[in-house]
C-alpha cells in the first residue's frame, strides 16, 4: 500500500504495523485479490437488494444512489475508544445543559462566556422554546459527534450534529454486510457489537416519554416522506424499533394530544422521533406554508403532552459559530476542561478574523455556519483561482455566515481499490443516545471515507463512501 504524509491508522507515520490492525493485515495477506474483488461486488449487490440508498438534492440524476462501501474495516483499539467515549459524553452533557440555559436563565451569556449576539441573531435559536421544559429535561436525544484524527493520540471534534443526525442505518448495515461476507474475520477478532442500537434507541426514547403518558409509551418516527434524502433510514429505524413510520398527514391534534391515524381510528402518541426540520413541523407556529407538519403540535409540546426528539431549537448547538465557543461551554457547565479538542476556528463576523481569512483563503477551510453535507464550503488548498475569487466575494458580502479553520491533515485508512490497497482520508460519526437514565454511546459509529485520492471531503453527497468501524474488546 502506498503511504501518505498523513497519520495512517494501520501503519502510523512509519512502516511498523499498529497493533489494532494486526488481524486485518493477517487476513489481507491470506486473501486472494480476485476473491476480494468478487466480495466487493457482492456487497454492492447486497446493498442494492436491501435498498440502502440516499438522494442528492439538486442533482440531475437525483434518483436514489448507493453509498459506496469499502470492505476493509476501520479498527479502533478498545483503550482509544474508551478515552473518546469519556470526551463525547462530557461534550453531549454540556450541550444539553447549554440548551436548557439559553432557553431559560441564559447564565452563560450573563457570565460573558458567549456573546448575546451569537444567540439572539442566530436563525437556529427558537424564541418559541423560551421557558419550555422538555420531558425528562432532555433536548438532544440523539447526537452525532463528528470526529477526525490527526495522530496517534490526537482527535478533534469537527462538528456536533444535534438536530437530526443521520447515518446510523449505514453503520448497522455495514456491520451486517461484513458479518455476511466475512464471518471468519469475526471469529478471529473480538469486536464490540453495534446491533443493539435500535433496541437501545427505543428504550431511550421510551424513557423520555412525558409524565402524562400511561402504560407502555407509544413511539413513532416522523418522516417528511419518500422523497427525503434520508427516507431509507427513517423507514429502517421504524422497522427495527417496531414502531409506526408516519408523515404529517397521518397525525392530528385530538383532545389535547397528538394522535396518529390507524385502522382503529386515531391513537395518541407519546414520543415522536421526528426527522422533519423545525421550520416545517408546525404551520401554526412556524412556516405557514408547510404541508409536512402537524398544525398545533408545538402547543401540545409546550403543554408537556408529547416528547419531540430532538427538541425544537437544538439546531443552535450544532451551529458552526456556536461550535467555536464549545471549549468555554464545556468548562462552564461541567467545571472541567474539554477532553476532546475543537479545531481552531475563526469567526468571520469578527473584523480581525475576516481580514486574516481573506488574506489566507487558499490555506483554509471555510464553512457556512448553518451548512451541512459538505455543501457551501471551500477547501482552500484544492480550490481554483476562480473558486477562491468567488468565495472571497461571498465572505465580504456575508461574513457572519462563515467560519474558517486550518486544513487538518486527516488520518488515512486503507481502502480496497482495483490496484490494491490505498490510503484514504476518513472521519468518524459516533451515535449518542441521551435520556433521563443516562448517556449511551454505540461503540464505533459511522466511518465516512473520501474515495478520491487526496480528497478531504467524505460526505456521501460529495462522492464519499463508508466502511465498517470496529472497536476492539480490551
């Protein structure tokens, strides 16, 4: 396998195999390249048969696409994962405390740790949530924390996904595919399982049911519909949890409760895992043109008679401008220094920062504060002069819409190509469940890989793929 200048998770910076990859190296040494190619094709056929797809908005061929899957697993040592887990839990608890605070007493603003402009002028801040206490005190029931690695013991949080983090279905299907294709690998290696996630999700959501519910809580997954890019995941999770998949047209407010249409009439629902954005969830309280939401659902929510997961207004916690304050946020609410580092971030709304970014644009990564999916961003070192010029104009026109970060040397892992093994850059999205009973983190998460040589963009919408993530038992 050819080497890159980045830290390689299999080989480090040298040519000495790292311990977590010993079983993978032994497996690859014994495998015939032709068999691996056939297995890779079989995996693609299995994904197509299962229907593991996504949509790309705005593309001419916006029909469903398969996410490319690489058959070489990414391996994380048990001790590394345990350290990451402590940092992730600390961060998620701080985010939940931050959300409660900014919708109540705003102590962090009074203390001068976060400026009031970062909250009040933020489109993701919902005044409708001021004073609202979500059932169980939980705002972020499901969190996806994006991590990148730059060295043996160097991990950074790239961003926090606190609205509707996606990708967990691919994590589960990747593992199922590897178990199906290479069962012998799992007989030789002790890998922590991920298959319990749907049951854990259902249990966690039930624990967040409002006090008004009686008996076993009724849970549903709310989807915008089959044309949504993540519809496969919505239906997958509803099926795995054994709950109803509903759209806004299936729901209505009946006697002060949100109820879903069934063959026996309308049945009250206690917990709604909603994959519909804030602006579209209730046309009476938000966008009046929404045909995806439920009129009056926010009134029921404010009355404490339904749990919405994640809570409306959580989007401000994964806003990239707020991200830049996360070290202060973690310390303010936990009394501890953040265990996981932020990527150094410049807020372009600040004149000094903007001046620096404009002068060094070709060396930086610039992102929209509300952006996602790899859209609306600039990777300076790989951008053309024309792209740099166009982005410079965007920055000058709306500086507050952007943050800038240095270009990190993301770690690489081997992928299987026609020419053999080759290093490619990766990130990692662990999935976190929060309930009054505690915080649960699924071991591993979703590894996204940039399939193009030298590319740092791992998003599936931008040509990236996925691979199974192994966390080894100690």
